[in-house]
């Protein structure tokens, strides 16, 4: 391919395709040269050099100047490890989600906190056998403020991070209630820490009660939460405490499986 023809096709979408192909090639080859990469991808050497330098600046590719070779960089490994870790987390969580469903026959879901965007996602679920249940938006970034699935882990984030999450929000997507004042939110989070689990009504989904407990990684880092979403008509005050203890026990067991220290029994 000539230098001229290669340059004329350098559209933004074309660049993205080339980067994806380049990273895919690098993932399959521990080390490569510009010449080998040029031949493998049918790109001009100058184009390969430009893409490699851009990726090297982001840590995705490492350049061995003495050998004139390129290899996978530390940032590429970090991102790959995050993806793998999430898969491992979901795999480990499935047993505990099923155990919750077996105990109460309500839909159980694992939520993960996304610290970069300060949002959360529903990452894994086990469904109830009941006909009346909620279809949750899986793997879609959502607010990290509203609902028990969020507030259960919000209670264990640093105060400065909680305030950043609170400040970026508007009204509840389901109930329309306003963002709580800082002092009121902190009182609620303190109660969640004392109790061990969070309860919400209609904050994320109208007519639904959320009951969730926090899940931690090793060294006590917040991972997300494990909880159930129940139609309000199926929940009594007695049920809340029983279901709260159930999700707390399973969330703690999952946390320990992921390397976290055993949690003390919450005060009641």
C-alpha cells in the first residue's frame, strides 16, 4: 500500500479500526517490529509508527528503543486485568445470587461501582420464579446515588467522593424526589453502616423496594452491592429485616470469597 493511498483513508473511523487491529495483533504477539506490523496489517510503516507512538504515550504499548521493538504496555495489562477481574467477580457472585433466590424467591442482583465515572451498573442477576418481577437494565451506567443498590456501598465511600456523587445528581429518576441535603444523606449513610444494609422505596424503579448490602474487595475496597428488588405489595416491615439479614449474610460471604476480611456483625 502506498504512502499516498494510506493517508487518504485516514478517517477517524478508519483510525479506530486500525488501532483495534493493531492492539489485537499485539495481544497475540509478545514482541514485534514496525516492519512486521506493517506487513501483518497492510499499513504503511509510517502509519504503524504513528499509531504505536500514540499508544505508547498512553501506556498501551511499550517501546524497546535498544531493540527497535514494541510490546504490550502496562496500561494494556491493567485494563485487561480489570475486564478479567469483573468476569471473575460475576462468576463468583452467581452462587450467592442463586442462594438468595432459593431462600426468598425474589430477583437478586450484583451491582458494581464504577469509580471513574462515579456511576454503577447491574452486572449479574438471578431471577425469581414469580411472574411479577422487574426487568433491570443490565450493564447500563446508572446513578450511584439513588436506590439501595447504590446507597448500600455509598455508605462506605470516602466523604469527599460521596459529595461529588451527590453534587452531580438531580431528582430521583423514578420518584422525582430531590437530592438529599448533605447532612440528611450522611445521617442515612450512618444508619446503613450501623444496620449493615440499605432499604429504598421507588428511587430507581417506581413501586419497587430495594434491599441491598455492600460488597468489598480485598483490603476493604468498595466493589458494589448485592441485593434484591421486590414489588412493594410483597414486603412487610417484618420482611424487611429478614430480607436485609439475608442479603447482608450473602454479601459478606461474597466479599470474603473475593479476599475481604470477615465483617463484624452489624449492630441492631
